[in-house]
């Protein structure tokens, strides 16, 4: 459509008023006012015409529909508004070698439909329900990207603390996260301010949250009026230097602090690599004061080699009825390494195979070997005192676990992956502990977990 402008017409009329005229002064003033109003109307009409042109231009671009290994997406012609559908299915077979461990079983570990989208390139959202096991909403949040350095997120999302906890489920080295993540909060409801600064080499997040215990997730309204604050800074100082050997280095520190005053404020239990509870508080124990979690963390990726490490400290003030408040301090660590045998690059976001599994074409995808050592040390004081005053039972809970993991990951395509993981968890018991013969902690746990995963 040809552009046009009515401004010369209005300008010409106003110019006429500058000529000598025989009109009385009051009539001349009235005429000038009327012409000024006419010019404003013309400007409004011009703007409406421009908006119609812009709308017609946008409408001329067809809606884009994308179906690929990584997503199914519908986007507006200008790309400013979109809806993306992703999915995750993880099906396991779990073998336990000891009589005191649970029965060997097939397990649907995760089944998720993930809805992501954006509006006008400013607002984005994520809605992620979990359909395996207990049906729940894992993520539901809205993000406003004011600038790259200043974003505001509101809703339910991952607490910005643990490095391994923040990593997406489909791309982790192992089928299960390390025992150290028992100490890092998982998902919570609240408000976060986050962004990338210094040429996108530093990422920061500060969040005000309801507050959840070690390894916990928020599943409802807050149990008290106290809130927690979480903050994380993570730097990738050489990310913009593609030729640097340290291009894949990232280091950071995270902390979470808040006050807790109910049973929901203390952990529901710590789990092994095989997802069996090896420590839990007595049912009568409640949180009764400040909780603090802190974590130095780092990763390094170079070509087919990757390493992820973090240390986690967690303290919480707890109380058993009729007894005083006690501070409990627990610590965990994780060191995970991986190497892609077929030579593909690995990153914090996973491995993308160069080929897909196709025996007829002689291609097999990508293979990665992984190893891990991790541990969790529970404060010995929780077992102190007689049965009526101690915080945990030494006959059913261990004071320390050291976990070893080995694995082979097979990437059949960008969307399909098969994992074969062997875990061994060694328990250390509190002094004087006498667990029953069939108790989990009476013997080391050895678990073999196979998984087939579909992620798009």
C-alpha cells in the first residue's frame, strides 16, 4: 500500500493565516483553533494508517509451524509470539542386589508435557506438569524480559542454589542426581530477579520464596509467614573467547536463608542413588529457627570432556517437643566426569550426536562414559541422647553415605537416549547403632538402573 501524508495540507492552511487578512481578530483566532484541531485529527488518521500498514505487513507473513527432534512449535509470522510443546518420558528397570533393598522393578520415572511460549518478545512462560507417579505441577511461571540484564520471574520454578539441581533432567550425566542434592532446595513459589551482565559472562539471580527444606519442593501455600531469600552468581569468564581452552569454564556461589517453624521446614528424608531413604528425622521433630544452605560450584567442558563439581553446606535449627532448639549441620559433595567416546562436544546442556542410530547406514549415534563420587555427612549430634530426646534413630538412619557411580550413555538421536548406570552406596553408622538385618543401612546398597528416555 502506498504511503501518504496529509501534513502538507494542514501546513498550507496554517500558512494562509500568516497572510494579511481583513477578518476581525476574534474570527481569525477561532479559525486558527479550528485549523489546529484539524491538524491533530489528520495526525491521528496518519498514525492509524501506519498501524494498518504494520498489521498488514505482519499478516502477510504466514504462521510458522516447526516439528523437529527438539520441539514442536507454532510461531507468529514475525516470531514475536509462539507456543512450543516439549515432552519427556523416562522408563527404567531397577535391579537391587541385596535382600534388604526393594524388589527389582520396572518404573516410569518421569512423564511430562512441557508448554513454553512467549508474547510480543517480552513475556515468556513455562507450564510443566508431572504425570508419572504423583501428578503435580512442577513449573508454572511467567517471565518478563525487560532487558537481558533485568528479568522478572513470578510463579513456581527451580530454587537458584544447586548446580546439579538446576541442570535439566534429560541432559544430566546420570539417571539420578548425586546424594549431595539432598541438601539443595528443589522447586519453590515466589518472585525472582535475574539476568546476564558483563557481556553475558555473569549470570545472577535473587529470589524471594516461600521456603522449602533440603531437597524439597513447594506443593501448596506456605505453612508460615516467614520467607526465604536465595541468591546465586555464576560466571563463565571465557565464554566469549571461542579459542580459549577455558571457554567452557564456569564458577559460582549460591546461598539460601530463611526462617522455618513447622514440620514442613525440615527434610522428609535423604535418599541414596537408588532412591531409598537412608536418613530421616523422628516424626515429632519440627523446624524451629533459621535454615541456611550455601554452595560453591563449578563446571568445565572442553570438547568431549566434561566435569561438574559442587560442595553443599546445610544447617537448620530443629526441635523435638519439650526439648530445646538444636542446630544441625550437614554437608555434601559431588564430583562427576564424562567423556564422549565418539568425539562430540559436551556442555552443561548435554550432548548432541553427530549421527543417529541407523544400522542400515552404518551409524550408531554417540556414546559417553561417566563416573561419579559423591557423599553426604549427617551431623552426629542428631543421634545423641536417649530415644526420647534424640532427633533421629541410629538403627534406621545412617550418619554418612559415600556413593560411587559408573555409567554408559548411548545417544541414539537428539531425542532418544539409553543409559546404563551402576551405583554403590556405602553407609557409615552412628556409634552404638544396631540396625535390623533387613534394614536398608544394614548393608551397602548396589543398584543397576537402565533407562530409555525420549526428550523433545
